[in-house]
C-alpha cells in the first residue's frame, strides 16, 4: 500500500514540476472555497473541524515530506492549499461573529430615537430609505435598523425642520424620533429565493420597516457628509439636464443613484441582459480610469520638457488612480465598485511598471483583496458575475486562437474594424455563456439575446454616453453644457430602446427552476478549469460543464410551492395544449410573492386564481384540488383564511387529503396522509417545494444550519 501512495506522490510531483499553469489564481479559488464551505457546513463544530482538518493536512505534508527534496512541489502545494482553505473558513467565521446582528424577536410597532447613518433616495418608489442607529432600552445596546419614509412625510418634515442651508432635514448626522412598524429581516420565501435575512445579518440590520405618521427632528445635522451632499446634488443636476427615463439612467452613471429608475426600465434592462450597465462596477470604473489615463498621457505629451524627463505612464497612472478612487467614493463605494476599483489599480500599477496588465494573477489578487474585506460577497451574484466575466475575458483573449486572430497585420480600415466587431461579439457571447449558470442560479431567469444587445450597448455606454455626461458636467462650469446633455439624452434613449426591443422579442427570457448545489458546483469547476488551465488540457473543463448542463435541463419543476407563512401557495398545472400555468391560492398584491412563485415554477404567464380553475372546488374557508402526479392522485386541502371551523369537520377533511396547507396552527386531530404544512411546521422548515412524483420535499431550512441569521427551529 505504501508503494502505491509513493507512486501517486511521485506522479503528482512530476505533474506539478512540469505544469506551466499559474498557481496564484488557484489559491484565490481555494480561499473562496473555504468561505463557501463555511456557508455550506451547518454548525460550529463542522466549521472548526474543517479548519482543524486543513491544518492537520498541512502539518502532515510538512512532516512526511520534510526529508524528500524530490517532492518539494507537492509538499509546498499541499501546505499552501490547506492553509489558504483554512484561512477562508476562518475569515468568514470571524466576519460573521464581528458584524452579524441578531434580528428582533417578532414584528412590532414602537417609537424609536436614532441617529441617521445613511440616506438613499428612491424616487421611483416615492420614498427615501434611512439607515438608523437606535438605542435598544431592554438590551442596553445599540442596533441598526432600516426604515422607509414616504415622500409625503419627507416633505412635511422638511417644511418644519429645514436645515439652515435650505437642504433636507433628513440627512446623515441628524437625530430623529419616529413611530415605526418593524419586521425581522425576512428569510427566503421559498427554496432558492433571495435570502434577505443573510444579507441583513452581514449589513448589521436588526430590523427593517416603515414610518407611521410624522418624523420629529431632535438634532439637525451639522453638515451632511461631503460625499453624500455632492452625490445628491450631482444626481439632481444630471436629472435636471436630461429628462425622462434617460435622466434616471444618466444619474445612475454619474453618481450611482439608481433610485429613480422605473420598474419597467429595470425589467427591460434585466431581460435584455443589460442590468450590469446600471450597477456601477467594472465597465464604468474602467471607462472613467481609462479616459483619465488617456487624456493625461496625451496632455502631458504636449510638454517636451516633462515628456523627456519623466515616464509619462507613471504620471498618467496616478491621474487615472485619483479619478477612479474619486468616482468610487462619489458613487457610494459599494462592494462591486470597490472591487472594480481595486482591480483597476492593479492594472495601472502594471501599466506604470511596464508589465502585462491583463493577467489571471491580477484578477486573483483583486479577488483575494475583496474577499478579505467582504468574504460574504462570494455567495452573492454581484461578486460571482463580475469575476466570472473578467475571467472569461482574460482567458479568451489570452488563448492562442484569439491572439492569432487579433494580431496586427497589413489590412484596410474596414477589415480591421470588422475583426474588432467580430471579436466584440465573440467576447459578449462568451461572457453570456459564462454568466448564464450564475444568473439562472440566483434569479431563475436569463435574457437569451444578451450577447447581441451587449454588442451595441457596451460601446454605446462606454464611448458615447459616459464621455458625453462627463463633457456636459465639465462644460456646465462655463454654461455651455447643453449640446452635450442633448446628445447624452439621445444616446441613453437609444440604450433604453435597445433594452425594450430586445426584451420584447419572443423567447427573450428563459425561466428555470432552482438548480441544485451540485449543478452549480459542476458549472463552477468546469468554468474555472477552462479559464485557469493552459494548453489543450483546459478542454477537460467541458466535461463537468456538460454534465452540469444535463443536470440543469433535467431539473424537475416543483409541483407545489408553499411560502414560508403558508399564505402563498402555487400549483403548476399543464393545459391541453401543453403550456404550463401556475395556480395561485391567493390573488396577492405583493409583486415579490407573485414573482417568486412564477420564477421558481418556470411560468411566464400571470398566475390563475385557484378559485377560478375548473378542477378546483373552493368554499369561503378552504380549496380542494386533485393532482395526478407519479401515477397516482394527490388530494390537496388549502386554507384560504384564518376563520375557525368546527374541529370534527376539519379532522374529517384532513383525513381525506394527502396534503394540507394553512397559515395558522392546525389541531392535532387534523392528520393528512402525507404532509401537514401548517404554521407549526413552516416555522421550523421555512418555505417548501414539493415534487410529488418523487415524493420529495425541499425546505428552506435545509441550507441554513446554525448560522446566525436563521432562527427557525433554534428558539
């Protein structure tokens, strides 16, 4: 046996010694893997075991191969990988303990007094959103809450307490008193839905809610933060120069303020695959820094004295760095923007030092920088989509076929432009393919024509819209910015036209049910292998990616979806023409609930009220429906309200049903044949997805464990 292990070790040593791949990106992958392992593992003893096992592995490698000089590569690789993985688990565990905030016990209405930490304007929803630090008298400690203030209340408050400078009274630094309706941050409505409780945990929110009545200003802010004031004034200025929906997009590009963008425009941008243009991230930061770098190096080149004595790339890199940092701060310094700025700084350093700026090592360093500061971002779509896109671009343009295709040659301008356009389309297509699994995993829907839309939209935004906005702001200083604003408005109207046209095409959007963890893991492994490996060996990455695609298209659509409180129930049925529809127990006014049911059931048409379905029977209290799944009939009994009925009649009805769903506690005498999803069960499991053919139940609680943001079943 020892000879077998020795032979394996020798082969691994030869492989590592002869392989020409860069090790640094794989260390970044292992660091991210340690963070993901913490989210996947359920309890503290498992987290500690993962760290301990990794450390023991490193010690074993050091002790076992200390005297084997012919295994230096293997020893160093095992030690580095084990310790980096352990660091990943440790960093996210520490981060959770330091910033995590326990949610309030239950919904409440209370009067609070708090200090305004941040303000976010949301004109599209006719409100502003305030983040407050308030004092919890019972616990004797401060807590952070987020509340929505309607514009009507804002106007009344500003009329009474307007600041000395004439600005709003509800700004950062003010001390307020108000009556609020507070809710604990919500856990996912259904398996696979957005986990706001987890996001709120890492943001430190103990509760969210809305203001009831007026707001009393106890202490006016001495002066709102410089950056916040500039951001708001810049956003207002841009919207005053560019009208309509185009003005809202322009304000987002200039200041990061996306609160005025209407729901219709957001949905069109999403379904056209252009949502990334609204989030201030790599594209925008690169445009700003690249523009500043180009202007600086051309401008300084006009001065021979300076050009002959100083390396202009260093000066231009410094100007670009200042522009990038300023833009990042101005647009709110959100995680995607900081991530893009950090990567751009590395590119500038490479340019200033004469090294290759477009490299996988640069991407790895930027990823580790972000994960050290915000390790929780690794499970979010923003981090995953940003770095996947960058990896796809770097891997594509570093491949031999692309290098040969884009190599300089003697040719006409039209041919050169054609090659550039072709490469732009291929790049967009590769990015779309790389992002598709991530988009489907998080949002369960993806725009199929995004590659074509991005070929037009990205150059439009990068080379026309953003430079015109910048020129408009500059020339406004001397009162000559109007022509640039007019052109910017036309370009942004064209962008919105592209988005609405693309999203309106037949088959523009593909919906998929929630894919499994194994499926997305195989996609990730295949994509990373394709991006980080070199030579023909990288083609092996298509094996796990292909297997993941097979698993994705064979993912079953849930037959029944039950929301976390039992109020919202969706049932998938097929019409005679083969089309799929969703039956909804309640005609909900909540677009959030409706959209979750539709997306996770892969239905694009509007839900049909269960009471209107010909196969259902409904009274004032209950609905019953029989489904034929897996070769048998399933009888469902669904409560429509909380009205009390006679217990004996309820028990008899439950006995005839396979599944009973209610948003209240049902008596023990109610005993269906398979599942009783009442308030008692749902408080433990969260939302449920039922696959009746396989008799399989998926619950929200399965993926939560003992993490601090999940409280069901721990009280």
